[in-house]
C-alpha cells in the first residue's frame, strides 16, 4: 500500500526523501536560516548502540516524533514532548509535529536503526510535514550488525529491504539476480514476506538450495537468536500472513551467503577507516 496522505506532491514518500541531496548549512546566514529538523537513527534497540550525536539531537528537541515502539526505546532521553504514533495515525501526528516546528519548536524524528536502511518512507513523510530542512543523523542498522556477524562485507553484498509498503517486484528481482554470486542481506516484511517466503521465492527462481542461510532475530537484544540453515531448508518454512504462521520474529534479518565467498571484495587500499 502506498502513502495517501494529503499533499500536492503525488510522489511516494520515499521518492520525496531521495529526490535531492541535503542542502548545505546556511552558516553565513544563520540568523535567517531555519534550524533543521533532525531525523535520527537510534540503532537496532540496545541503548549501547545509540550514538552520542543521536542522543544529543533527542534531548535538545522540544518535540520528538516517531512510531510508538521507537519512541519507547528513547523515552528516558526525551526532555521535550513525545509525539508517538502508529501506522494509522502517523499523518495526524506528523501534522501536529509540523505545527510545533512551525511555531518555533526544535524538532527531532526518531527512526529505528539507520534511516538509510528501510527508513525513507517515514523520512519522506517527515519532510512533507515540516518547512525547515531535514538533516539525517545516521545510526547503526541491524543490517550492519548482521553483516558483521555473518562476515559478509558490504562491498560483496546486495542489500534489499522488503520492509516497506508498495510494489516489491523490482526488489525481489534484485535478490533473484544476485543470489549465489553475492551475499544477500535482507530485511523481511512482517508477516507476508518473512525469511521462509524469501527463501522459497529464491529457490523457485533456481537458486542453489544448499546455500548457507542465517536468520538473525532481535539483534543486540538480550534474547537475540541465530538460526543457521540452508536456503532449501528455510524455504520449507514459507507461507502465512501472521505471527503464528512463521517461527521467526518480526525483528528478523536474513543473510544468504554467496556460493564461493565474495566475488568482488578485493583488498582495498588502506585508509584507516571505511571512507
């Protein structure tokens, strides 16, 4: 389902968020420039993964908006007003947030993980709700944690998020085209495209059923679990549309390792960091 909030821009919200680079800071004209709204990635759930920059953007804000489950993770760091929403009332809540910002409040939106991983739909809705520029404060995504645990370097991996509304045909085709040749890092969609469903789709497309598949659940939480298996075995757990139809949590990450390891992860020039 695509976003149907009232707007003169009929593009999907993720297209709004990705339409152009962030504008440069108006440092030379700060007196007239509106203070930005921050869209903060709070990490995968464990508070130890919340960055100091994200934490500061939260406690400096007069109003903090986000889905209730996300706001709950940082509620003890919020000094201002918390505006928590669900899927059904997010447009109304974002309008209230936009009104607060228009009246001069410092605003921060909170998103799970890193907004650049599966957060652009909500990011686009935030941009529609406010006039000041929106600045993204990156966080740590469960995808990054999974890649570290599975030893699947990003440069040798194909990342696809299915955890979004709308047509996923192109995303699923990217997975089919890359399976076996590259590592796959997948954010499933609860509950119609869970790890078993993704595996079944890949097997139906001709993928090698012996490929190593790993399902990580609730990464960084105390009850984190890891299920190592094969793509073919995982495919037997497909089907259903509800939490009782799958053995896996809605907080799952699927990794499918490439057949012979990375094919394009040659040794990079030393830089002292990740560039």
